[in-house]
């Protein structure tokens, strides 16, 4: 028989948890699900346009420079190692390790954005030239927004980690941040193939 409700003491329960044991964790999963659906629609639209075109990209335009795509893919893959360490350290509440990983991730993410900025400046097609140009800019731009948002979040979390008496729930925030970054990395791989490789095979 359970104890009477008035005898239950929840005051000593932890005020934090990790992953799907929290509302924020479920929110992160929900956000990833929504964003995945949007990326799926964009990819399907790109493939539909490609299927209707005689040549892809339509002349006189060409696919983006492969060098930018390769460099940014290598940068994205390089972030996986510090992100794995960061996620584990956050769950163990290891402050110094999480701080170091936040700095490394911030630098790599900023490097990605610099390369992406150079790529945007050198694209041979504008967003309003044709369907191909519109889809190219939307795909690259939508992914860039995800990276930029994580740069801001990473900077904010690092700043909060410098405060004295950091509370345990802040490590849960870091854990979810690291989990989201996996999504930003892995969603880039099919986009890389679609944007840089498929037009060269077509």
C-alpha cells in the first residue's frame, strides 16, 4: 500500500535531468523532427526540379565549387570529436572539459560560417535566376541558419559557464545543445551529396 500523499517528500529530488527525461529534451527531439521534415520537403523539391530539367544545373549555370563543399564537410566532421567529449562531459558535470569543448566547437563553427560566406559570395547563380538558384540558396541558407543559431547558443552557454556557482541544470542545457549539433552535422552529409555531387553525375 502506498504512503499517504502528505508523507511524500519531493524536496530532495534533483532539479535537473538529461535527454528525454526533461521537457527541454523532448522539445529538442520535437524541433529536430520538424526541421527534418522541412529538409525532406526541400530535398524532394530539389529532386523534382532536377527530374523535370533536361540538364542540371540548367545552362549557363554550374554547380557550386566542390572545394567549398569539401572544406565545410571536413570542418563539420571535425566537430564530431569535441562534440562527443562535450556531451559526455556535460552529463558528468565536468565544467573545465565542457568549457574547453565549447571553445573548440565555437571556433570550428565560425570557420564553417566564414567558408560558407565566401561560398555565397562566389555562387554563379542568384536566388532569383531560376528554380535551381532558388533551391540552392534555400538549402544552403537553411542549413547556415542552423549553424549560426548553434554558434550563438554555444557562445551563450560558454558565457553562462563562467558564472560562479553554475547550477546542474545548465549542464543539461549543454547536453541538449550537443545533441542538436549532431543533427546539424548529419543533415549536412546528404545535402553535400545533393548540392555538389549529384549535379556532377547528372
